[in-house]
C-alpha cells in the first residue's frame, strides 16, 4: 500500500468496520458541498475529493508506480501509460503483492528512486548534465515558446527535509519493538539511523534549535548531509558511488546492531521498561553521533579528492597524490560539438 501526496482510495466497503473505518460524514459532507450526487455505494473518495488530472498522475501517482515497479515489475508494467499521465482510466491498484519478501533495508532502498530503468529515468536526457545528475532544480514545470514542459518528480528529491522508515515489531515488548529509521535530506544519500520510538530525548545532532534554514550549524545532521549531497550534485557520476558505499556500510552495521539489541535488551524491556528506555536512548544517541561524525569526515575526504574538477588518489608514503582529470566524457563532448560546430575546433 502506498500513496504520494494524492488520495488513492476510490470506492470502499461501507459496512465492514473490522476492515474499513471512515468518517461518518465523508459522503454526506461531499453531497452537502455538491462534490458528489450519486448513490452511496458508488462513492469514490479519490474521484470526489482529489480528482485525477495529468499533473496528479505524473507528479504523484508516478512515484507510487515506480516504487511498486521495484517490488513487482510484472504487475506494474501494464500501468506505465497511467504513470506517465497518458491514460488516466488505467489506474494503478491501491496495493500490490511484492515478488519477494521485503526487508527493512529493501524499504530504505525503495525510498531511493529516480525512475531508474524506466522511460522517466532522470539520468538519460541532457538535463542530467555531463555527470548523469538525476535531479532537476525547480520550478516543476517550465515553458518554451508557449509550450509547457515538466521536470520529473521522483521519490528521491533534493528538497527533502527528513524521511524515515517506521518499523513496528509487535512480537517484541513495546519498549523494544518500535524503531524509526531516521534520515535527513535527500533519501538517496541519507543514512537511515535507528532511533527507538520511546527514547526520552532527541540526539544533539537532530535536536530542534540546532541550526535553522538560514542558520548554519557545524553540529547539525541536516547541514552536514546537505554539504555532502550538494557537493555530490556537482560531480554526481563520480562522487555518488563513494557516498552509497559509506551509506551501505553504516546501514548494514545498524541493522546488525538492532538485531543484537533484540536479544541483549529483551529481558530488561520485560522486567524494567524504564531502564530499557534509558539504555535505548543512549544507543540511539550514540548511533546519531556516529552517523554525524562519519559524514563530517566523508565531506572532508570528498572535498579534498574531487575539488576543481580533478580526482586525487593517495599514494602511500607520498605527500602529494596522483591526479587525474577525467573531463566530461565522450557523450557530453559530442553534445558540445553539435552545439558549437567549429567554434572550439583546434586549428592545425
């Protein structure tokens, strides 16, 4: 089940309170306001309160389609025309059954999507620049000669403030079972760090008041992740693999640590919940600090390695690194030649 800034429920059972709860005036209110005039049994929530149009399909529903597509490509293939806004009658289902069992890390990865390997892939047109950047700066749509065009609106986007994966594990005591895997900034380059849902205080790096939108803070998780991501946007193809490797290293470590905690704190959570809260608060704070300090070092390393368009590689025992200058790549150079003709040609 998924949605992306758009109501997706259409018709629903009116007399099944065990499986479907709804506001008692959801239909009467719509009729009173003139939004709906038909029979109650035919009432569609989405069609009444959030009717479809091209923008809703392409900017919202396409994100759901892409997430579902990663979980079950065969089921989603017939709905590509809907996701692209070309056939609004071919609505994607409210939910799907994934092809394989989904892990918490799978959900993290689903949050990291730029329409890769679909017709909406954001790395395949010249808007991606020479370094295959899967982001487009706003506005969302723009005009050329009076004709309106769009930038794709993917799941991963540069203007994300924070995101999280909520894990509710009912087989464990409440003190231990709930985890918010919390990350700041762009989902593609964030690190989802375990915050137990009952911790008694926020970590310093995530605390309200530690920096603001126009107040830079050297100790803010938000600002260090923005530093890393925005530097990566300048040389995306080169830099993002290093970010993803460090991200995978941390997340796999945290997932293993949480599994250890399930055994380590099980009896404490049952016998002394307050002590368990204290222990898990300290654990969450420690992992937040580890993520922050790791990313601080990562920014320094990336900046030194990739500044000024070069790539520097450390030579053991030497002060100065090996320097390579990879340039923009053949495909982009061909685009430059196509646009400039002989103006940049070296004359012999």
